[in-house]
C-alpha cells in the first residue's frame, strides 16, 4: 500500500532554509577573504568552519532534498511513476524553474554589458552568449569545468545544471523501466559511481565538485528515500533510529569533518556519500512525522526562508557582488565587518523573498493555470 508524506514538512522547509543560509554565508565570507579583510576573529575557528565553509555541503544536501521532493510529488500527482505524464512533468518544472532563471540571466547579461564590477566575464573565459546558452541549457557546470570559473552570479548556476539534467531524463526512466524495482537499478548505479567519480577527479577544480556524476548520487539518494517512504510505513522505533543515525552522519561530515578526514572517508570519495545517506535518512523520518512537531516550533521565519530557497540561491550573488565595491571602499574593521556580514545575509534573504512572492511564484501559478488539466500545485 502506498503511503504518501504530508504535503508540506516543517522539518524539510527548515532544512532548506538552513542550507541556503549556509551557502550565502559561504559566499559572503569568501568575498571578504578575496578582498583581504581580516576575518579570522569573527567567530571561533570550529564555529567559523561550519558557518562559513559548508556551502558545498549545503548544495549537496539540496540535491538529496530535491530528489526526495520531486519523487514524492510525482507519486502524489500520478499515484505511480509509470503513470507519470512527461508533458505535465516538464511543464511543471518549466513553470517553477524558468521565471527566476530567465530573470537572472537577463540581469547578469545586462550587468556584464554595463561593465559592472564583479559581473564582467573575463576575456579569457567564454563569451557572454556562451555563458547564457550554457545557463539555459543546463551545462554551465561543464562550461566552467572546461574553461574555469565564471563570475559568482553565473557560477551558482552550476548546481541547477546538474539538477535539471537529471530531471530531463527522469520521465524517460520512469516510463521506460515501468516497475520500481527496475528504476532502482540506475539510481543505485549513480550512488555506486558517485564516490569513484569524485575520486577520479580529485584536484581537478572545479570539475571535481561540479561534474554531473559527482553530484547526481545525491539526487538518487533522495529518490530512493521517497520511494521507501511511499511504499512502506515504518515503525516509530525504526524512524527514530533513522533520525539519530542520519543526524550523526550529517554532524560527522559538517561539524566534525576533521574526524571524517582522519577516518579516510574523503580519501576514498565517501565523505559526500555519508552526508547524502544521512540527509536521506533524516528526510524519511521527517516525512513520516518524526521531529515534525519540534521543527515547527518557533521556526516560521526559517521555514519561510526554506520556501524561497531557490530564489535566494539564484539571486544572492547580486547583493554580495553589487555591494562589495562599496564595502571595500569603506574599509570596515572588527564589528563593522560583522555588521556587513549580517546586512548582506539579510539583504540576500529579503531579495530572494521578494522575487519569490512578487515575481516567480505568481508566474509559476499563472503558467500552471494555463494547463487546466494539471493538478494544483503541491509544494515544490
């Protein structure tokens, strides 16, 4: 019997909100370091390591959440994945992804042509039209892996390239393989290939982190977690054990990463896999009610951030890069630097929230309304 998760999980929204804040803080901190500000004393070193250097791990967590949510929502809409409508699936993805992506590409192109500091693509990198094409056809990660980093506003789109490349093939896998047990084969293959692929690319920056097969195992973990949740109602003891084990795995990689290094996980490419497994276990527990009540207490603001995480992620570099020339000119020190960190973080959240509520979500709803046969939106 299929058991579907609640339409909206407070715990998952909190997790999404926390992840996008960590990504934003990482990029803020990186810009201050690149501009040679003294930021060593902002936070104690163990705290700073988690707060300022967990951005990539947060993106990996997003991949697992994405796979879980897309699979869960597809099961809710079509009951079974072999009944999935590929036309409706692609339209739903277009409605959610395209408005903000198109807006960002237009803004970045305009800022490049205007010569805005921090937004101009260097002459030794691909031309503007090539960057825009890569962003819109989901291979910007490949472009950067081959030619080097683009300005930060473009660079964030590497993860969207990985994610949407996976979802371009998702309907074909579901409809072609038909049965869940056959769908498990490519998902498990991605999970097995992931650590070996990361290991084979070690030291090849940025391709080491940006390659499709270096990250798609996270989405596969999320898909498997959603399939397990949908087809099996687990007991409370098992779910609590999953939550505990998953939390321990995430803490090991994110907070106690030096212990993970000492255990050789990174040397064999398994550090990211442990994180992905941990997040998948947490999602299973959250989706079946474990921790949901606790996660909902006093977290309204964080859940709101989580619901806008896509827009915050895509637009936060507009704030950071846009204000850095002014910050470098004013030369803040000590408490002034900390105040700028807070201001940049809050401004990034505010911009993403505004884009979500004023622009992308209204367009999302309008585009979905054009397809009268589509189910009404459920999260995502």
